[in-house]
C-alpha cells in the first residue's frame, strides 16, 4: 500500500476521487432520503416538543457538520503549513462553502425550533453565539481566499485564520458543557444511552447524520477537483501571458 | 400520507423546505462550477497544445 501523500498529487487525487465520487454520492442520497423520510414520516411526536422534534434530523446533523467541516479545514490547513501540499489547501478552500451552508441550516432550523420551544427566535446563549461567530469566520475565510490573487499567499493567510477560528468551532461544540447559563440543551448524541435522545428518534438521527457526512465527503471531492482544475487553468493562462 | 404535525406544522415544514432547498442549491452550484472549471481547463489545454 502506498503512502497517503500520494493523494497530494493533483492528478492522483482527481483519478481516485473520480472513481469514489459516484459511490459516495449514491450512498449520501440513500442515507439522506432514508434518514429524513424515517424521521419525518415514521417517528412519533415528543411528549414535550410535539412535532418540532422532527427538526432534529436536520438541525443536529447540520450543526455537527458545521463544526466538523471546520475541523477538516484545520487539518488540511495544517498539512498545507507543514508539508506545502497544494491539494490540502484547495480541499480546505473547497470545504468552506459547505461548512458555511451547514452553519446556516443549523442556525435557521435552530431559530425556527426555538421560537415555539423557548419563546424566542434568538438568544445570546453561549452555543448560539459561538455558532454565529463560526459562521462569520466561514464568511471571512471565503472572502480572504477570494481577495488574494496569489494562491500560495491566500493559502498561508487562510490557514492562519482557520487556526484562530478553530477556537470558536471547539467552543460551539463544548459551550453547553462548561457554560450553564445557556438555553441550549445538552448533546442529543451522547454515546451514553441514558443521556441521548430516545431510541425511536436516535436511529433515524444516526442515518440522517451518515447522510450529511457522506454528502459532505462527496461535495468536498467534487469541489476540490474544481479548485484543482481552476488553479491549473490560472497557471496555464499565466504561462500563456508570459509567452506572448 | 402526511403525518399529523399539529400546531407546529408551519415550523416543521418550513425547516424541511429551507434545509432541503439550501442543500439542493449547494449541490447544483457545486456541479455547475465543476462543469465550468472542467470546460475552461479543457479549452486552455487544447489551446496550449495547438500553440505548442
């Protein structure tokens, strides 16, 4: 078996992900459709939350992916900083819009759920606030990539921004554990059976989460390929201009 | 066979509509950008080959 760094070669990355992409996409759609249909049509109402409990099949996976997308960007950025593999920097860039969209879904569905349950669309609760800041970091990260013409400089600066933003990604994940004054409840997904939501909601939630994870992977593959091709096009155009 | 959503029907349905809409938009934009990038690279590579 070859080294993992083989995949840092753009051509190798594209040929490998070209083979994987159809499978991951089909699995993502299958898991998403199954999880959401199961959750929406075949789960009962919660005795406290009523039918709003069905929102967790969107809110929890989206929130999970919002944080994990940033963590993936962090790992890719560190690889760029340490080993200077362009594919890792481009993968981090490719993941940012997906993470931002997941953050929007988590914030919007949270607000829609919060209005009837907490009596407010928004509260400056530690988890909600750290999520909003994470969203602003996503916007800043994407804006920084677009604002800098030199790809390597952009990769360097966005990698630093990613390191700083990781504090808020972690804060979003653990805020409920160490701040007690917030409105947001504890984790829905604890491994401890006594802590997590009831099994009737838990299993469709796991399927829905699997769908969101696979969708993220498929989109990262596709968008990283796009970034690699766009970078190659820019390089060739620059070479053409020099040759003229 | 729509499930009975009771008094929270609007909240639940709007959550699903917004989320699924955003996910579909993300997928469509990603696929369109991918096709555009592929076509642009093919065109530039073809031109480079022609010009030696």
